C-alpha cells in the first residue's frame, strides 16, 4: 500500500521513534515564503490547481521535463487541464520526492488514498475541490490543522509589516517576520538606487553615504525586533570577502546612486561591509542569521525575460566557499560579534567545508553554528540523509533545529513528516548496526528535540 503507516520506517526502533515521539510534535516553520496578507485574509482556495500549482516551481520543472506546454504550467490554461497535466507528470515521478509529497498531501489534508494519475485525476480534482470550498480549508485552517505553532515569513527591511500587526490577534499560531535584506546587499542589481530611497523613507533616514545605509538598516532591525522578529535570512548565493575603508565605501555608494559603473572589487567590498554591519546588529539583538549559499539563479535568460525570477530556472553553484566564509567569521570573531548562524548550501559538496568551519566558531550557547537542513534541490531522502549524517559526523546532531518548509504553499507541512520519518529511519539503522543504544527513552528525547524542542529554545519565538 502506498504510504502506509510505516513507510520509510524499516526497523522496529524507527517505527517506535516516529509513532511514539516524532509524529505528534508541533511544527515551527522558521523559514518560508508564505504571504502574510494571505494568512491574514484567510480566504479559501478556488481549486486544488491554485493551491498546488500556482507559484510552485518545483512542480513546474517536472512538468516541463514531461513536455507539458507552458500555458498549462504558468499560463492561462484551464484549471482542470493544468491539474490533469500535473497528474500525468506524477505518473512519471516515481522516485522523486514530489511523488511522495503529492500523495502525502492528498492523504493528510483530503483523506484521499487514490494514486494520482490521468485516470484518477477527475475524481481527485472534484473531491479535493469540494473540501477546499468548506470553512475547514481556509488558509489559516490549513495551518492550524498542521499543528504549526510558529511561522517566520520572509520580509524586506522596508516592509511596513502591516499584516503582521493584524495577525498578532491570531492565537492558535504565531506569525512573525524574518529580516531579508537582499535588496540592500545587492548593490549591483537593477533598481538599487531607487531601493535606497524606499529604504530611507521607511527608516526616516536620508541616504547619501554608507553610514546612512547602516543607520537605516539598524532602524529597521529595531522595528522588526519590536514586531517579534528573531531571525534574518540572506540569499547570499556566493560568498565574497573584501576589506575596505569608509571613504572607499562612500565612493562605491555614490557610484551606485548616480548610475556609475561598479567594479567587482567595489561590489565585494560593499557586500562584505553591509553583511558585517548586519552581523553586529544581529549579535546585539540575539538574533539567528541564516545564510543560503550557492544557488545559481535565473540561468535561462530567455525564460527570465518571459516569466521573471523564481519560475524554475535555477541550479546550484560550485564556487569556493570555505576561504571567504572563514575570512568573514574570523573578522567578526575579532569583534566578538558572530550571531547564532545557520549555514545552508544548495551544493551538498559544501556540507563538509561548512560543518567543519562552523566547528571553529562554536561558543557561548548550545550549537551556536548550525548546518541548515537539506535545502531546495536537496529536499530528497538521499539529500536529507546526507545532511543529517554529515551533521552527526562532525558536530552534535542532537542539537539540530530540524526541518523547515522554504515553501510558498499552504499544503507543504507534510514535508515535516517526510523529514521526521527519514530522521527516525536513519537513527533506527544506527541501532541495528550497534552504533547507538537500543534505548527508546534516550533516542526518543533526541527525536523530539530535533523535531521541535531545539527550534523552540534556539530561536526564542
């Protein structure tokens, strides 16, 4: 039977750990891309096509690989025709995590045990849509039913956080912003000069110099903190490190503001200086900094022009990461200003450099430096096992803060079940090999901590 109660749980201990410990632990979704306005307004979805396929570039990539025309992916095709195209793609997705996620979501949210295919598409579509129209399937209801206690959305420093203010009356779960300063970091991006005006207006600072940018960001960190923020998140992609003087930074900022040509060195100097300034702020506020590394974004420029970013045309990068990251951390250690830090890489070859480097800067608190969960293209059984094994090999897996959704979908929470089953599977195998005690009490505490308790204590939400 597909996805029976013990799927992925190949040992007796794995079954005990999942069913007695992991299964019922709450969820802290400390990094996602849910829209706070949608959470607040709490509307129902028009169809399963809307909730499943709108904005989901994971699915879009598979549909393109199956020859589905773009009008049935991101275009204006009929809702059922899009769903039917996805069902036909699922038929070919055996072995892909989306095959498991698709059927987990059907089972957990809609109590549908059918295997999705072109043959069953109409029945699944109609049954799911009938439920989606009911009160128990509004956006907030989906979150509540998933046993979620806290959500960190991804928010620009200039955001007024209007809907976060309105969501403070929600009692079943907490919604707080996470500080995402990519636009302030990306001096080389189009629209940077206009963004400085927006940032300055939000912060009440007229930006003319590098110091003004730091002042504006500091004011916004203070505001985010007052709204419950305790995490930042950076799509850093590539790590650069270049020292500079304040005079050099002012010239670089003036060049960018007036439309001049920036050098690679100037870009690196600016990005380094902003990141260091932010790290000082995070450290003072006792925040956690998340660095997402080595995404190679928007590789298909033709489709970027047609559809924009985040539409499924990204890969992983293989540039050097250890030396520039070590230089960054070492410079901040000299100031005793490294915040709690989570390091994610889209390139699994980076796991060992990252996890060994983070070991050089552990101090002050439990697992100050974390190897972030398997991310994006690594959200697979093999990818999660590799991340967990590497963390265990070189640090203390018992202190890991666990899984996140990194998703735009309100139906993505069964990914936590997938992760938890894989965690229990791995630990159960260690028991069978005699590597860890055959003791459910000890291992059960470890599993409960990784699933929820560690994140609850670590982030202070």
